[in-house]
C-alpha cells in the first residue's frame, strides 16, 4: 500500500486538520442530536482526508514491455520544408506526413509526442497513446507563415527537446525513448547567417535517447517553395507564388546532409535520406525493446487506486447530511413571529382566553 496524494502533504494537512479539530471539539461540547450530527460531519471530513491521500496498490507489469516505448517526433516546419523536391514535385512536408503516420503504425503500442519548430519551438502533442492524434496533426500540418520566417536553425528545438526528454526520464526512468527528427538540415538562422554555419551540439541528449532516426528531406538540386500567408489557398499544394530570393527569382532550398548526419551521430541514431515514400519499418526493426531495457528498466510499475470504498461512504454521509438539513427547513418556517393583522388560529384564541384574569369581563358576573 502506498499514498499517491492528490495534493502535497502539507496542503492536505493544512486543509483537513483544522476541520477535524473543529469536529472533535463540537462532539465534546454538544449533546443529544447535535452531538450525533457532529459525529457524522467528523466522519465526512475523515473520509475526504483518506480520499485526498489516495491509497494505492502498486503493481508491476512485465508482459507489456512494448508499452514502455515513447516516440518523440521533432518536425521542421520552416519554409524550406515546402520545397517541391520530394517524390518528384511534392513538398517535403508531404513526405513528413506520410512517414509520421507510417512510424505510428510500425510501433502501434507506443506513446507519441510531437515538437514542431520554425521561428520557435512549440509542443504540439503531449505524450499520448492515441495514434489517431498523430495522424490528425500530420494531416493538417502547414509550413510557417512566410512573412514571419526567421530562417532555419537545426538546433532551434534543442532546448525544448532536452527539457522534454529530461522530464520524461525523471518521471518514467524505466521507459524507452525514441527520437525522430524530420528536417532538410538547412541551417541559415536568419538573413545575417551563412548557410552551413555552426550549431549547438545534440550530443548531450545521447544518454536520454535509446533509438530513433534523423530523416532528411530534399535533394542536392533543391526545389522552390510556395509562399504561405495562413490562408487555405496558399502554401504547399496550392498555386500561390513562389518565395523569392534577393534577386527576385524563385528561391531554391537544398538539403544539407552533412548537418543531418552530424546531428544523427551526436544523438547516436541512424540517418536516412527520404526522397520517396519508402517503408519505414527498417527504422524501428532494430529497436529491440528487451535489449534496450536490459539495464534494469524491464518492469513497468502501475498503481491501482483503492479509495473507492471511502468515496461510497462519503456519498452516503453527504446524502444523510443533506436529508437532515432539508428537514430543518419547514421546522424553521413555523417559528416566524405573528403579525398584528394576522387572523388568530384556534391555538391563538386559546392562549388569549388563558391570559384574561378570572372574574373580569362578562364571565365575571
């Protein structure tokens, strides 16, 4: 048995201890029905305290090790990912869409998370077991708005990815973490930087990464990119004008495989060039979960909450309390004072006659 606690212990005690003290004091100073009422209210506080502490029974699972897999998709949404050199003349993001869905199908029992980066990095999907959420996001992903573009930087998601993986490792150290980075490798980082410039190393993440891959999109010849203003009639797959360079000609984006291979080496994962919708199963076929977990991360501990009997008792006590309170309402309503203009009742007339002294009025004659 263990306590998982809905609130921090200090906050739980701060809320419930004064209520328990009040109930005990009222029990000691009250009598009759009032004492029984405070016994009931004390029981309400006590059962609520037990629920707040959340008693649970830990259970260790060994047969479902595959569910320990966490897949992190890091997706480049910069304008260069709209370059039309994937599988002929399709945008690179089309390949990303297909590969993300295919990877979830190749690892159907995993948990999935999505980080996307363009001019900034955002968490698009927290860890979930719902592969349909990945498909829904992939089906609707767009490039960044062209006017807001700040250039490409391969290390832009590094800080967010580091924070995400570190938190996951602290929360569930027994889990297996796979990272898949989808990008063309361009590293211009704004108009004042040079293509192919340096970037911050991903090597610090290697202890947190158990597998995955860097997937590179684009060709050495490159492709042009449609402009995107946020409306449905622009961006890749539309007839919007092409993004132009400083000369006024359609800009050309080319894959930087040197950068992508470097990132893959730093993460300790493989690099693969994706120019056609080839199968992705080889990217996860070498993920031997049992071998990865041979360092002791074989067991998955779950908790079964056992506070439900107290919840039933609390519901009954609250129903009892509500019933008693409703019985007090009509009783209180009968104690209102009598107005001078009220017609007297039979009891009032009897009281009036009793108040007349003997021997006075007509009766005294």
